[in-house]
């Protein structure tokens, strides 16, 4: 297939719930572009950078990877660094779509924020959320209409991931009660790896004041269209310039499936997931365009945590798949 015939590439960047111990660490020191991007993040993080790097690379991290002080900054850094790696192969994406913190990584990859500025914004978000009340998230194999009658006690729909995959978020006690009730009613439920109630009003007090920091940094038009999982549409200049839009993202629901539908409504794409796991790839494979074979999915990393060799093999296979689809792609 020639480059002219190749499907345009859209990068998918995952968020909370996809993190795991040593995610993508097998590429560190092996893929120079990825390594440089991670080091750039750790260096920009100042005194917090060293502990972040150490916990990321550790077999037994000091701080739980699911804690907001580790999951959020490391997910951002890994997503962004993997995106930089794919760009270094000569791939020129036509669109970016991030889930949760993946949207901030998408915006950074598209040049909306300068690297040092966005690192500061991520760390400020983390500090705020770390002070929020504990909570969690629950994935339910059901539509939003099916789960809505069960919602109570500050538990809300936190994400619409697919027509029959809804994520609930809220304080631990009420969320556990709804979890039991849904299971008794015959629904399949699974706790999402998170110690915070992302995308729920529980986090709203913690996010107050964050808009001031977003207002203080330069924001530029994206070099690549960024499809927002908060508006289910490409980012507009008004979105980008609005500090409250960015500051409220930890509170606002994630509309991943509507955003994916909007992206694929513009035409078929090769969807490349650049982040730990294959959660967004699995969701994308449910889309009619992928099921009928007109759009396709490639994952950069293994579906489950594994060895450094598994990380490297997955990246090599992804590069080969992207090249076979008609795009210039190479590792090393």
C-alpha cells in the first residue's frame, strides 16, 4: 500500500485505569526518543522528578502506582513520550484523541502547551487531587440509561467508554453499595484501578483555583486536530483559550465513545494506541468501522504488564504494522 492510499493515523492516548507498575519501562534506555522525552518530563518536574522516575522503574515502588501522585503524572509522561516516539518514525497523525489525562497529553503532543509549562500544570493538578476525599471508579457492562436509576450518594457517570460500557465514579462507601446492587441485579461490574473519584463532583473543591495556572501559560493552536473526549468534538480556539475548560477536566465526564464516533465520522482511520495496555484499542474494536474492516487498530504496548522484552517486541510489531498499513515507521 502506498502512502497516498494509506488510512490516516489517529493516535489514542489512554488515561486513569490503564496504569500499571513499570508501564513502558522496557523502552527506557532502549528507545532514545522515548527515553529523552521521559527524562525531559522528570527534569521539568524538579524535586518531584527523581522520586517519580524511581517509582516508575522500581519493581516495588514506594508509592502505589494507583495513587494519584503516581498514576496521573506517569500516565501523562508515558503517553506523551510514546507519541513522540511514533512521530519520530515519520508518522504524521491526522488526529489525536485522549482519554482523561490522555487529553492533556494529546494537547501537549499537538503543541498547545510547552513541555515545561504542561509539566507544571500536571503536577499542580496532582497536588490538588491528592488532597481530595478518597473515592473510586466502577466499570459496568451497561448503557448509561440502564445504570442511571441506580445512582445515588454522589455517585455519577464518570465516563461513557462504549455503548455498553459505562464508568461510575464517587465516594468509596456509596460506590461500593451501588456495586453490590448492580451485581445483584445481574450486571457485570469491575473496579477501575483508581484511589480517587475521577470525573465526579467529589473532586470539584480540589480543582478550584487550577484555572488561574492555566490562564497564566501560553496556549497555541494545535498542529494536529485534537478530538476532545469532553466535548466529543475537535478542540476549538475557544476551548483552548478557556482556563476553566482545562481546570474542570478531572471533574467533567469523559465522553470517549461519542468522541471516537465523531472522529470516525470524518472518515476511516488507522487508530494507534500510544499508552500502557490496550484498553482503548479494545473499545475501538467495537466500533462498526473497525468491525467491518474499513478502519483498523494498532496497539503500541502489550495488553498486560510483562517483561522489558515484551514492551520492545510490542513496539517493534506496532511499527511493522504501521509500515504495512502504508506509513513510514521504524524503530531505533
